[in-house]
């Protein structure tokens, strides 16, 4: 594994970006062919596989609090387009509400590669992306040119967007109240945002400690080196405190029969926050 990471870092340093993209694309085609089968389906690359790749990390705290949307998962990553189970969960929901055929202005924070590429093909959607950690977009999987955005101080006018997707971002931000307020501010009235976070059904109150700052300590306490909390049931109240109306949606096989082959976690809720006029 260390040798693989070292080789990868050397390639990123010396291989031009466009060449790296082509090499990675070729490798993904090989992987897609190798894992070809009939058990699982990826709605992004529209291919069937005998299995997906594993993803996530092992940490005791994830098991302790049974954190949904985190931790090590079998069949998590598509071998062809690298969509994750979380990406496919959002696809099922968004496709079910007719999102991809909608004409709207969307803000997508820290855009996932597979979802970003799929949305960019939808010409009706005015698509704005951004991330504070743009220096991390140096892999061949990511698109260069992502706008640098600070979620606690967004450079947009009030009521600029019809929809927002912010998928597993707020758990990285120390002042999440300010970030939630900014998301509420730039959202139009009667518009909506999907605000996914790792969530523990066993915590009534969110667990956080501002004194825990070292990466190894954060792994031990929060399940990832750059997480600053584990959200509990009061996550909904935090969103409501800035003005959102919040609802939880669980995708059922009865209503979304395709998800049985998407290899998603049916326990993971979709947090839909609305700005009601």
C-alpha cells in the first residue's frame, strides 16, 4: 500500500494533468471490465458489476456510535467511475424527484467527481461548484479549476440558488452554525438543500470538543483525521435554528426498486432542508 501511494504521488508530480487523466481513464476501463458482472449497477457510468470496491476506514469510534455514512464499507466504490455509495444514494433521490431534468441554479459544495460529471451533462442546470480545500484537487479524478469557497463566508448575494448540495462537508467545519446560516442566506425562498453528514442514531447530542485538534486524536474521537464532530439527533435542531425546515427521507426498495442493486446503505437518511417563505 505504501509503495502504491508513493508511486501515485510521483506520477502526480511528474505526469502532466491531461496525460494523467487519460492514464487514469484507461485504468478505470480495465477495472470496469475486470469487475464486470450482474450483481450491482452504477447509475453514473451505467454499467453492471459482480462487485464494487471497498471504501472507508476502520476506526473503533465509528463502530461504537454506529455512525451512518462513515467507516469501512464493502461494495462502496464503483470500479469504473469511482462513484461511492453516498453518491449513488443521492442519485436515486435526485432522479426520483426529477432533479436532473430541472431548470435551476445549483450550488454544489465540494463536488463529488461522478455526480459533478453527471450534472455537467445536464444543460438545463446552471451549475456552480466550490470548495475551500482546492489545493487538494490535484488528483486526476478531480476537475481542475474548482472555485475556492469558504462556507462560512460565501461570496454570493442573498437568495442566489434554487438548490444546494453539500454532501459530508459540515462535519469538517468548526463554526458549522455560521456555515448553515450562509447556506440558508444564499438559498432562494421555497428552495431546498441536501445537507448530508455522518450521523449517529445513538447520540442525542452532537459530540464535539474544540480542544481535539491533532489528526490522530480526531481519528480516535470523530472517526476521521479532519472531522471535528459526530452529529447526533440534534443535527436537525441545528439546521432549524438558522431557519431551515428539515425533513428526513429514507429510500425504500418499494418506492425506489433500483436501489437494491446500487449497494447503498438503506439506513442512511437524506437530510432535506427547505427555506420556506
